[in-house]
């Protein structure tokens, strides 16, 4: 019996997507629950799995845009795994047996440390041997940096600089796959034209919408990170032992932002047509950068969560975002957003609003700078803060008051509800 694989509904407002990667090829035998392909939409990417076991027959190529409900593959569940290939001839049988042991060892290793979709994609595209790569992830698991570095080293013939996850650069990872119809280099090779992904189109539309529909201004301040750094260093070991997760700076800024939103409610509001909507809850969006673009998963009821809960949620968002496993509902809503350009070295920038929100807090790089402290010049770890806001909903006084409140909470963390 032929089982039809169709594009499922993944969100109320989503009508199409792109089959970005086939994890199984046409003719492969798939088991129930095996990931078949990754569907990339303008809001989230998700893996579509096999509902039944059988032999797969794909109907659309990678990179093709598909509609919700469209047929993309067929699974023939009348065939078993043993029927996938004809019996091997005597000579072929000996060769197969010679390859059987390393293949089984490879399979056992992958079962012990399963590959994430992103890692598997690079391994398949670059024809890498996972068992020959040392994993730096938890329990020796391979990370994207591990396989990307291995691919870069292989492309250089393992000569010259030793490429590791630490010194790996995206521009040192050449793609060897043949260009698809979606990617078209010019005859002289000077430019390459490719279609914009659904996620990038959505990001572009949101940014233009923000510029066209809001009166965006930005106010700046700076904060001394001395107290937070000292508190974090003192509490780190005990925090990790107790909660199994590291104490980062982001949780402090989330807590500080919540206190500032309570002190200045208009920043936690939005304009909707001719109405002013005041939110009395605190769902904080955290901007996460991925290779596909920027996504903003939302921490629900951030005011009710402990530092440990916030750090676990942030770590989970980052992992799922990199692996393309964020759920649509995790990206919806949000009353205020925090973005940290400091992780990339940004010293000073103006973040852009995340519609329909009225405010976004920008964090930046912690930089030792000379500052005046009690009439004396001291070198302190300083961070510039930026608040972009919709002037239709928020006055200048309110924006400045909000940022000063954040500054006060960071410079004196005892003003925060510390629950280590």
C-alpha cells in the first residue's frame, strides 16, 4: 500500500514552505518516526517524519517551494527492509562482509551519539566519516563546529593550518555541492543569484514593517558590570551544581527588564489601530542568531521564573534554534524583546523594533573603560545599553526612565529578586 506524504499544516497563517533538505533519498527504506525532510517556512523550520515504515519515493527536489497539503513523497509499506536491495552475488557478498564490521561500528557510534539534523546534513553533503571526527559536545557528541571544521580541513587536503571549532570561520567552509537551480552563478563567476529563503523574506518584511509603521527612536545609556560580574563569579559553582546550568548575564538583564517594565508600563504596551493595548504580563522575546537568520523565541511569564528556569529556557531555545527545531508557538507573541549584539563584538548599535511591540533593549560588548568613580578615574567593565522604542506609545521621559531603571538593577543586583 502506498502511503502519501503531504505537507502538514504547521501554523494558521502559513500557506507554503520550502523542502530545504531531504534526510532520506528516494529508494531508501525508512522506519516509522525517521525524519524524512526539513520543511522551512517563513516563521520556523520543522522536521517531517515517516508515519509508517517502507520504501521512500520522493516527488519534489530539495529547495522547491511547496504548498500546505501538497504531495511530496510516497512510502510503499508493502516492501520490507530486506527487499530494498537484491541478494548480493558471491563476490559482492565477500566485499559486503568486509565492510560490514566498520559499518556496524559506525552505526553503533551514531546510536550512542545521534547526529542532529544540521550535523547530519553537513556530514552527508561533504561525505564525511562521523567516526573519524572528535566530538566536542556533551558526551562526545558531534557539533556543527566539529563537522564544519573537518570539512574545511578536508577541502584543504589536511595541509597547512589545523582547522578546529575554535578557529573555524564560516568563510573557510566551502560548499562543494553542485549549484541547484535555485543558485545560479553568473557566466563570469563574479556574482551568484539565489532565491531568498522564506525565513529571510519574513525577516525583511518585518523590518520594513517596523520602519514604516512606527515612529522609532533610540535612547542610550551605559552600565557598570562590576557588581554583576562579581556576583556571577561567586555564585557560579554553586549554581551549576544545584541547577545543572551556567549562570549567564542574560538572566540578569531579563530580570532587570521586567523590573523596568513594571516601573514604566507603557514600554510593555503596543499601538493597535486607534487603541492603546497595555500588557499586564511579561513575555520576553530573546533574539537568537542562527545560520538561517534571526529568530525570537519567547520566554512566557518571565516575571514568575527563577534565574535557573530562565537560563534553562534560554539554553533550550539556542539549541533548538540552531537545529531548526523551534515550534511555531514558541515564536509567537511577546511583549518586549532583548537582543545581545555583544556576543558578536558589537560595542554600540541601535536595535530595530519587533512589531507590534513598542520596545527592544540592546545589550553590547563588555569593554573595560576608564570612568569617573567617586571623583577618581578607574577602569571598569562597561556596557552600552540601547532602547529603541515607538514614540507613538512611549514618551522620551518614559524611555529614559526605563533605561535608567535597567542600569540601576544591573549596577546593584540586590534590587533584583535573587533566588540562586
